[in-house]
C-alpha cells in the first residue's frame, strides 16, 4: 500500500529543480504543479475508504495509513489557499467589475459544472440499486448531501465566493473587506460546527489566508531570501508553528471534547492549515516543480477531484479490488483521467454557450 505514496513522491519529484529566481513561487505554473501533487494525495486518501477491508495487514499498509492520517485535511489546503489568492489577484487587476461578476462567473458557473457530475453519480447509484427521495437529491445538487461524490469542499468554496462577493461589495476599502471576509468565515465555521463534521470547516481559513497573502507575498520572499541562513531559519520557525498548531489540535480533541467537541479543534485545525501552507510556500521558494503529469493534473484539478469517486464506487461494486488492488488502482486512475479529459471538453463547450467564455474554470 505504501507504494502509492512512493509513486506520488516520484511523480512530484520528477523534473523538480532548485529555483533560479525566474518565475514566481506563486505563479500559475508553480501553483498548478503543487495542486497536481495534492490532488494525487486526495486520490490516495479517498481510495482507502473503498479498499481498507481488502488491504493486506502488515507494515506497508500500516505505513500507508500512518501517512494518510498524518496528512489529514492538509491535502486540501493548497486548493483553498490558491482559490483565495486567485480571487484577490483578479480583484486587484479587474477591480469592481470582477466583484460584480462573482455570482455569475464563479458561483453559477461552478454549479453548472458540478450538476452534470452529480447527476452522473445519481445514475450510477440508481443502477447499483440504491434509492433516494427527491429532497435528498435536491440537497445533493447544492452539495449539502452526497450521492457518493465529494461535496464538502465545493460547498465551502461556493460559500466563500458568496462571502467574498458580500464583503467586497459592501466595503470599498480593501482592509475592511478582508476583515469582513475573515469574520464571516469564522461565522461560517461556528455555524457549520453545529450541523456538519469537522472536515467541512477545519481548513477553510486557508482561503482567507490566500487573499491576505497577496499583500504579504513580496515581504515573505524577501525575508526568506535576504541571506543564506534566512530560509533555513524561516523553515524551522514555520515547522515549529505547524507542530504547535498540531499539538493544539490534538489537545483540543483529547482534553476539551466535552466543552467544545467540534469548534475548538476546528479553530486549531485552521491554524495548522495556515502553518502548513506557509511551509509549502517556503519550499516553493527554493524548489521549482513541474512535469507533464502534475502539470496536467493541476490544470484538471476540478474534474479529477470530483470524478475520482465514480470509478472507485463502480469497480469496488464489480469486485475488481477483490481480484487485484493493483488492477483496481490502475482502472480507477485510467477512468478518472479519461472522464476528466471528457468533462473538461464538455465544460469548455457549456461555458461558451452559457457564459460566452473560451476556457473552463
């Protein structure tokens, strides 16, 4: 089992080289490559749900589970961070026109992309003999419930887009708008802690952090590259912050679960997410990532993220994992890539027809 993470490491490391100062550590190519690596980690994490009862006992499976548990929700942090950073980047260049476009170009477009995928999940589940009432299906279409698809992340992004639209629409001053985004996100965390599991909200601050980091990016890079030892000292400080946040999270879970079983651990988890992203940014300053595999995955992250569970469900139901876990993984990867390619073409067509744009989000 641990071979999955070894393969991901090889895929991530292939073509990597020390940064030479050309290109931005927050640039489109670097961020896409980083997201490509993490969508592979998401795939590995999700796969465990379907094959855990079939995985052979032993050190390799135990190591796989240990790595999966250690990474936890951190595997989605880069997606949230770069979504927030990208929104702020677009706002600074397009101004109020970009804010006004959020309901249509962000929220509505995202819903039009998720709906056909969710309906595909519905068709698969019905074909497998499952039944759902109308209310559940309608709730699934707005990502509140799940038909086997990953839903919490897309739901959170939709809410964060709406928070951004409200904040930047009401407050013309950037600082006040950013404070509003932070406060409304904290309200979202508090409300969701009452009705949903912690993974729905224990990393969402990463989005706001991405928006805030737009103002800090140059200072961050200058501080960490001003001398030979600055980067190492910065890396150690950020690693210490991550460990402290992780310790705080575990303490909240273990000692304060009766007082606040969800909210306090979620706040500690969000702090850990910020520290983890800082660690990744620190590495990005020194290491330039990129190869055809992770570049392609980073460019098709939405499709890969949402579609990967379809073949996992289907091939598990067909018993392919009982025959061979290697064959199951190979089939799931192949079908996910094929579906991602086809749906990207479908979205490009629908975007031209519905929104008059040439490129899918």
